[in-house]
C-alpha cells in the first residue's frame, strides 16, 4: 500500500541523469500520459504510449538503448513499469518526479 506506483524493481532516474542519457543517445523515453497532456509539453523526442491503453507489446524497439518511462509525477509510469516487469519487458526504469520534475529543472520541453 505504501509507495503506491513503485516497487523495489523500479529504478528511478532524476531529471539531470535522464537529460545526460538523452544527450548521449543512450535512451528512448516513453511518456505514458494521455495524448492531450503529451501535446501540452513533453521531453523532446519522447514517444507517447498512454497508460489508459498501455500495452507492453507496443514498446518501441530500443535498438540497444535503454527504455525509460515518464508521466507527470511518477505514479502512472510506476504503474506502467509494473506491467513491464510482469511481462519481463526490458525497461530500465522511470523519471523520478516525472515531467513535472523535468520542467521544474528548466530542461527543454517540446510541444
């Protein structure tokens, strides 16, 4: 019950770590927010797979890169990670604090 949306299997990255991984072309970012939220602003280059219809089989071929999920605050990406873990999908973790933390850190936003 405590730590809802998180489990011991979920690796978290802070905004600076994720930004460095993006700059080094080491990661594919998958945003699990709904399409309207994504359209209002997202991490540059992120792909949108909304949690409401999230299907692990729709995750992109990462071509040797890590897949990191994000949402607005971390709850929905944690829920999507639970689905990934259950399906044994190769997802590295999620953005701690979600897109809110990214924007608050003053990092680039794509619209």
